[in-house]
C-alpha cells in the first residue's frame, strides 16, 4: 500500500513539473525592443554621400515601429513611423530648427512602393545576423538600377506585418540586411544587435510642433536642402 501511494505521489509530482514548465520559451522572440543597424553608403561619389547616416535605430512595440536616423553632424534627423493597425506611414524630419511631418495612408503607401518596382524571390539559404537566423531573398529592380542584390530577414522576432509600409512588403519577416536607394543615395543597412527594452508608446506619436506637409513638399524639401 505504501509503495502504491509513493508511486502515485511521484507520478503526480512529475505531471505538475511538466505542466509548470510547458514548452520551451525562445527569449529572442520579443515583441518590443531595439534593433541597431550599421548604414553604409554604396555610391560614395554621390554629392549627398556626406549627408548619409552611419547608423540606424529601429524601435518596435506591439507591431508598430519607429526608424530613427541622424546625418550631417546632427543637422538632419528623420524618423519613419509604421502603424499596421491604422495602415499609416509617417515621416518626421528635423532640419536644423525646422520640423516637418508627412503621413501616408494605404493608397499613399502603395503609390510610394510602386516607385521602387521590386521583384523579390525568397530562397532556402540562411545566415546568422545579430544572433538571429535570417532567410535570404534575391531582389531584382525591374528598372535595372541598381543591380540585383540579396536581402536577409528573420521570423525570430515577434513583429507582424513589419514591412507593410515599405518596398519589401512581400517579405514576411523583419529585415536584418537590406538596401534602399532614394534621393540619389544607395545605402546598405545591416543589423548589429537586438535589445529587449521597454518602449514608450509616445515613440510612435507625432509631436504637435511638426508642421504637416504633402509628400510632394517633402520631396521638394530634400531637393532644396540636399
């Protein structure tokens, strides 16, 4: 009788252990934090090369993201805020003492992405970037410039619809190595680290002091000053 009770006790204890432990948790699968990127100008002969950023900070929380860059010894600061729930993409620009904002809705986002005209083909190849396993995709500019290249993205972060507002919207994952060409600059971004960190909700708000302008006015702004 004692042996039976002891066996029952052991079985019950083991079951409690299994329930309490549950499936293993991936500590890297975070829903808020910061990704730090290095930024490398590929066309160094561009007259705008000196105004290019050397780093980029990607903050995320609850599927929202804010990309922050600074250039020209801090004279130019820009942020890109993506909100997949509202389907909006906001650009904030601080140029010296002037502050401007521009918000794109779903139609505006689609119109902007059509300008890149990308053909993206996922592959089975992978590599590790900043501690995360990343999938490789081959990118072809239908316009022919720049030449074909590869990007890497990961599903190891808990961010949904990370690319909905950018030219890589067909990729399901967070970009960890990629290129962007705009305003005469071609820049390669590579993730260097990922940090789990509490992100304030105000990170994704537009400050009241920023003057709202149209997408066309934003392009003219860069054309005049840069």
